[in-house]
C-alpha cells in the first residue's frame, strides 16, 4: 500500500489551536505542492490517492479540501486519531486496508515521527507546512515502509 503523509498548510492564529485556518500563503502553497505531487505521480507511474484521511482540525480540513480539488480522489474521511495529542500514529490505526494509495493530512511532530519509525531512520527531514512524503508500506511498524519521495518543504521556488 502507498501512503502519502501531508502536513497541513501554513495556518494563522486563533484563540483555540483547533480553530486556526490556513493563511493566503498556506492556500497557495498547498495548491502548488499538490501540483508538484500530481506531476511526480504521473511521471513516476505512481497511482493517485483514492482516499484522503485527515485530522479534524480546521487547517487540516482545509488542506484536505484543497488536495481534493487538485487530485480528485474519490473519498475524504475525518479521523480523530490524527489530531494533535494522539500517540498512536505509528500503529497506523487510521489506515484503510483495502486502499492502494491513501493520503493522510496531519500535524507535526507526529507525521515526521511516523516517517522515521516506519522507514526505521532518523535521517528524514522534518515536514514543514505543505510538506509531504510518500512511502510504500508493507507493515505499519518499525521498518515496515520504504520512503519513495520526500518533499519536506513541499513546493518551493
């Protein structure tokens, strides 16, 4: 199974962390990063994601919506297990077993930790807003994945 993890775009301030929305720069950065990803998938023969699972926080919902517009996956699903504070990211409880390529929109430091554990390495760069990484996941456990592509900064000029 392919899994692409995607950090939400740049978010502004709000009284509650859960209510932070994407900035104008965050929206344009997610859109540009999605085009970079889409082009890589097409050039590399990587199947496009068919499902996007995202954190319930507003900035992750907005990022998932922008990715849906750019990538046209068939289904979007909110998952509480992807909200900040959950320590079970690496167990892959958010994965859909019958999905060939799942997109997962979440937060730091959880996503980078997930990459490092699944790929059994600490060498991968931390994902910045709109950054993403695609892995071939055999098993949701330490060393159970191979990193295929990592764009820690997403699209950058």
